């Protein structure tokens, strides 16, 4: 049985003398965003820091705390403008957690949307995710998953509770108008 290291996160971000993150072998910085609020629950922003997206990690660095998330640890990222989810527009992320944990999601919210459009952060997260495909994903030689299903049967199989959840998620995670986000 091969051991597969699960993606994770850390509270430790090693910085060099210039206060820049120390990069791992082959890792490159894709982009850096200043003055980004981080929260693990919507009501409690833990601070404001710099968000650094690398080819392997998502780093949030502040004077008080820092976090380093493996890109693969973030299994979903989406833009939300729903103030019931978070008090201001932000990038919502869900984590790959097998067990119930206090930190199953987080919110990255720019303090100034004019200087740091959320769509730009979303696009860089997407680029990093594409650079780190899921190693546990079953992909055949043609690069296509082996999932076979009948869409009619799948749709018919959704019960009312699942349909309501999907409708609620559709209302929360909407594609922003690109003119308003740039």
C-alpha cells in the first residue's frame, strides 16, 4: 500500500530577510495581494495580511499570525457577494477535511475592492489549482475521468433536501459581472 501525503495547512510560514516567503523546490509566486482579511467564521475576521499565491501553496501572512495552505487542501473556491455568508464580497474556500474540524472553510476579503478585485484572486487560485491536479482523481489515459452516469437518472434521484441545498448554493455563488469586478 502506497502512502499518499494528504494536503494540509500550517500556521508556520517561513520568511526570508526581506519578509518574503521562503519557497520550496520549484515553487514560484504567481501573485501577491495586500490588505486581505481572513476569517474562518463569517463573524470573526482574525486579521488583515498579505495573500501570496504560489504554484504550490496559498499563504496568508500578517504580523500576528500566518497560514500556509497546500493548494490541494482547498477543494473549492468561489466568489460570494452574499452578505448572509460573509459581511462583504470575498473569496470563499472549503477545505479537504476528513474529520469534523473547526476550520472547514475560510473567507479571503480584500479591504479595497478597487485595488484588489476578487475576480483576480479567484483567477489566480484557479491557476494554482490547475497546476496541482488531484492525485487521487481517477483519470484514464485520455485524461478523462471514468465516471459514467445517466443525467436523467441522476436528476431524478435528487431528493427535495438536496435540490433545496443546490438552489441555495446557486443563489450564493454567482459569477460576478466582469465589468464590476475588474
